[in-house]
C-alpha cells in the first residue's frame, strides 16, 4: 500500500469497507498522479477496433451458446453473464498470446459501448426499461471495471481515461475475480478431459457478402485475415464437451446485428456489424483526445 495515500483516504472516505479495498480506493483517488497509459492504448486504429469488437461480439454470442448447449446455471441476467463470458474469454485469449496491444483492444471493446451510449438514437431505437440487455452506459462501465479489476496496481490509468468512478473502481478486483472463478468452474464442470476424443465441434462458415454492402468484401477479407473467428471456434471445440455440431456464421442480415439461435445451433455475426463498428471507430478521437495519433 502506498503510505502517502493512506491519510487522505482515511480523511476523505466516510466508509472504509476493508483494508484490501482501501488500496484500490487510494490508487483510484490518486488517478491524477497515476502512471501514464501505454500510447498504444490511446492511439486510434480503426482496423483494430473492428477486429476487437467483432471478436468480443462473437464471444458474447458464444457465451449464449455455451449457456444453452451446456445448460449452464445462470444467476442474474443472461445478457450480463454473456458479456462477462465474452470479456474473460477475450482477456485470456490476448493474455495467452502475450499480446502487447491487450489493453488497447479491451478498451476498444469498452469504448464501443461508450460510443453507442453517446450516439444520438433515432426513434426506432428507443431504449426500453424492460429490455433484457443492460443499458449501453452500464455495459461500458461493466467492461471498464473488469479491465481495471484485472490488475488494479498496474492499471491505475484506466479509471482516469474511462471516467470509472472511485465508488465502482473500489470493487473491480472482486468483480474480475468472480468472473475468472466462474469461467474456471465452467471449464472444470463441462470441459473435455485431456486426451479425450472430440465428438463435436464448432465450425466456421462465411456466407458470401452481399453486393449491396459496398465494403463487405474488404471487411470480410480483413476479418478472415485476422484468424480470430477460427481461433474462437478451435478454442471452444478443444475446451468443452459440446453436445452437437455447432456453427459460427458470418452472414448478411440487412442490419447490424448478432445472435445465437438455439434452433439452428449457430452464432451469427452480420457483415453489417463490421461496417457499423468501422463507422463508430471514426468517433474514437473524441474519446481519446490526449492521443498523439
Ligand atoms: Zn446477448
């Protein structure tokens, strides 16, 4: 613990739940003096933003697939659980690859929801209180919290650039640990034994992009070139005892969307979503003003 932080924290906090949390509280309160973020995390990169959000969206929908196909118990809203499964799967995949752009990509995913939150919505996109999804703003803060909670001591700059308030930041390490523990439990309960035969797999299908989508072929080529879809399918096939053949499909839908269909046994990510990610990426400089681009 930074002793220099202790006194102001003790004086400033009316409720101090526990000593471990105090460290985080201190660090967050000291955000102004925090370590500088890696430049890559602030640099705007449209292709990186599209790839990271395509990967997260596929992993979120794959979260729904795992919940349904493995009949996982779910406490709380399934949409929140799917976001958590998506986040932790993405985080661990980047960590396994020793990806030095890990935080840039994770922030791209969180910032997608910040941009959606701040995007002026047409009438047909009215936000309903009864919707099964969290509000865009809540999904942004949930993801920012999980990123920060993965390493509070090393990521003091995350609350600073995301605006994650200290009241939430205080418990982000616990939130991250809960999600990490939940995934470990799922893998232990439903994972394939080492060396056991793989009965079923998750395959990948790319439908030809529609000629109505002018950027379809370029975005498809970009995504295929990254190999992220195949990597997700291979990882899921290797990790879990899947009950049947399942599919990750990239397709034309007529609108930016993604879903898991229990009937078809497939996850679909629409090419229109890739174009939507790319259009939102143009707004990134607004969020990352301090960035040398
Ligand atoms: Zn969902």
